[in-house]
C-alpha cells in the first residue's frame, strides 16, 4: 500500500529575467514509497535529490517554488496533498507524520543547547507531555537508537559526541513525533565505514520494529544495495530509471545507471575504463 506518492513534481528558480522567466531544475519527478519499505533515491551531487525532499516537506528556499505536481500522503483520514496545506497544517506533518534526518548532524544540531533540551523540544512540539514526561520520552528515544548511557547524554552538548552519536540523536529527534515516514538525506555521508554500517543497520531495525517507511537519499550505490528495497535513479532533475534493487543491479536499463555502477570502485580489479583500454591494446 502506497504511503507517499510524488506525482509530476516540478521545481523552478527565477532565471536571468527574474520571476518572468522561471527555470525548472527538477522536472516531472514521480515516485511512490510503500508502507514498510526503504526506497532509495540515488544520483550524483546536483541531480535534484535534496530539492525533491525539501519540496515534500515544504522547506524549499524562498527563491524556489513548485510549479506543478502533487505530493500525496496517505493516512487514516484519507489522502492529503502536502503542497496544498497551509503553514500550520504542514508543521503538524513535518516532524509529526514525516521525520527528517539531515545530512550533517554537526550543523543540524544547535551547539548552544544540550541534547536533552533539543529532543524535549521536538517531543513537545508534536505531543502533549509535561517537560518531565518529555524528558523521560527523550531517554526512551535515545535508548531506541542504541545511544550508550542515554540518560546521562541528555546533559551533553553536540560537540561532546562523535559523528555517529550525533546522527543517532538526529534519528531520535526524527522519531519524536511518531512518524510513518522517515526521510533520510545522506545520513551516512560524514561517517566512516564502520559507523555507516551501524546507522544503516539502525534504519533497518526501525523499519522492522516500528513499521516505518524510509525515503533514503544517497549518492552511494553501496548503501542502496545493502539497505533499499526499490530505487529511483535521478539525473539532471529527472528520474531516469526505477526498479527493484536486485533488478537494477542485475540489468540496469539506462546508460546513466550503467555509468554510475561502472564508477563504483572494486577491490582487486582494474577500473572499467582501464579494462577497456587494455582490451583494445
């Protein structure tokens, strides 16, 4: 059953003539995230992945606008088009039904406030709890994302944590409103390989234990292969291919997808470019 359906989404910025000449940078993007699945959106930097995510949550920069399309979220009360919601209604969805994990937790977390203050603030924004109850809930959330010594960590500041621990805090905050969908924008980019594997395992645990759907934005095909059920490949603002992960890796249909796969380093083997040159020689 579809939870999130993006249909014909087009995002534009003003051209050289200002608002009289809007130029589309994301064009006709359509994708669907099913309940309980991890859906990957993959592409190189600048392909439009993050802009698509920001449009879903109504967080586009002031000089950008959605010129066409819809973003439909299915719920108990029916389907709602997020693009048609006002600011107050959209704030209830953002952080409530849809949790957001930012790419770089070191900049997403406020260095001037403790972790406890920031998580409690996120909890109370979407749930009617006292500050004491919200603090207990913050401990539970940190325990849920496997943060060591969770209660003591509430009084720490972001700079006192490692990169992996900061990302766990971001995921805990994204879970504060009890979301149906987790939108994770490059959640492993700033982490080393070991921490990356831990975060991906955590996302899989949350999907399994809480029934969460995940829209995972990444440029890393290794992350897609390890984590996702289906994947859409994005190039220059458009979706060029969508398939089940196994099918895409077995038989990529689009030349751009094949080029992305060919660019993945392989231990113990020459690069595809070198192999082709040696074959010609």
